[in-house]
């Protein structure tokens, strides 16, 4: 038994002296498409959230359930296997368990649920409910009633009223929220955040989805702060004489995400620092991350007629310095072709000039997370970088 498992057992033993403790396990899913796979977690989460209002019972948190299930590496679900249920119940020190399965048949759903005595595995009560997926939330309330009856709970009037309230009436919102929970458990917070936001779009009042989204946003903020501090510290330590200078620079460029405001500023600061010192570190004679990232930004100015010459002079600089880098040469060739096509048509030049100005006015006030807004707000910094490279091209 691992130390983590021993700690869980000790903590659970201390909880054993408390009031009735219920573990709601993830429901098995039978049938349906791949998008239904996560509904078992969503069902457990919804039941736990509903039952939290009943003060006479204690509920196992989903995070603790995940931890124990991962530790035990259960091969069978507690719904179909009594031994699994007993093993899980013992470690969680639960007095009762609510297990079940959801069967999807087209637009219809059948939910089978059991309330088990977690110490003996005896089924205290069981129930089967079915209906259309749009009636799902009514079916879920029947499972709440099942547990209340099985444990002979006596909720007061306030608790009864709370138990009847639905967290959402949107099946689509709940399905996306369930998928978000699954993505979180699988270590994909970005996908989870997107799914939680989609759940909120389907139902802006879905409190569980909002709470989950806010928790992930707070987590992202901490991660971003740590990344900024780490980048700044590594940047300050850069030494052009170091043997691994090129590798250090490449790693910093990879870490700086130009779709985010702070990432764009980090990348521009590093590229400008290198350009001012005429440094073009390469880990390979055939590839330059510095040139690739710089030209990806400078290439945006092929849509600005007033900067055509600076774009081409920047390309000339890189072509002179790294003639074997086919990726950068390919980007420069594409830039040259685009600029030449535009210059052949004076009307197109004027259109591009006007569109460039209109895009700036439209994009600069976009949300901080919108990459087009990030580009617009950093045009000046990109232009400065471009002119630095252009000034260094041999005439």
C-alpha cells in the first residue's frame, strides 16, 4: 500500500465516526456516440452537487474519488462488481454508495441505479427510470429521491426546495460540462476550459460550468505568471558566449506564445535584443528558429504597401546570413511574390493601404485573448524589429 493510500485510509477512518457518508461513483455508459462517454462523470457530479444541500449526510468529493480510483486501478466498475464496490467503499470509508449505468438508445435514455451498503455490498434500494434525453433532469431528480428514501433522510423544507431545483435545463450544456470534467481528469485543461465555456454558451446560468471555468481561469493565471517569471529570469541569464546559447534562445522562443499579449511582448523583446546585437544563433546550419519566428511576424507587413521595402530588405538580410535555411527562404519567396503582384495594380496597393488602416482600428480593441488584437496592439514593436533587420542588410 502506497503512502498516499495509507494517508487516505487514516483520514477516512477518522471520518467513519461522522454522519452517514455517501460515495457517488461514475455511472457506466452503454450505447450512444462517443460524445456520451463522459456523461457518467457528469451524472455523478450533478448528484453530488444536488445532495450537498442535505446537511445530515457527508459526500465524498469527486477529486478524492478520482485519486482513489487511480490508486486502486480498478478493472471493473462498482456497479457491475460487488468486490470492486466493497474495495472502493472501504478505502473511502463510505457507509453507502450510489452506483449506476446510463443506457442510450437513440434519443431515449434509461438509467439504472443502486444504493449499496458499502460495508456489506447489500443493495439497499434500486431503481430504473427512462425517458427522452430532454427529460433527463427529471430522471436525475428521481435518483435523488431514491437516495433520500434509501437512507431514510429527513430533509427540512429548505433542503427539499433546493433538491427540486435543476442546475440546468439544457442537455447540451450538461453534456459539454461533463466532457469538460473528463478533459480535466485527463490533464487537458485547455480543452476543458473550452468545453466549460461552450456549456455556458448553451446555458449562461449554469453555475457548475461557471465555477469550473473560473477555477481553470485562476489556474491559467497562476501558470502564466510563473511562465513570465521563468522567461524573464532565463532571458536575463542569456550569454552569447555560452555553448548552449542557440539552444537556450530556441527554447525561449518556443515558450513565448504570440497568440497572448505577454507571450508576444516576450518574443519581441528577445528578437529585438538579438537583432540589436546582430546575433542569429543556430543549432543547425539549415534552420534558424530566430529567423523563422521573426519572418512569421514581419510577413504580416506584406499587406502594408508603405512597408514593402522593409519586408524585402529583412528577407535580404536573412538570405545573406543563412542561405541554407529553406524554410525562411520559402517564406521570403512567398512575400516577394505577394508584394510584386500587388505592385502591378495601383488600385490594389491603395486598397491594401486602406484595409491595413481599417484592420488596425477594428482589431486593436479586441479581447486580450484574441490573436488579431494582440497583433494589432504590437504592430509598432514588430515594425521596429523589421526595420532593425532591414537596416543590417548589405546594400
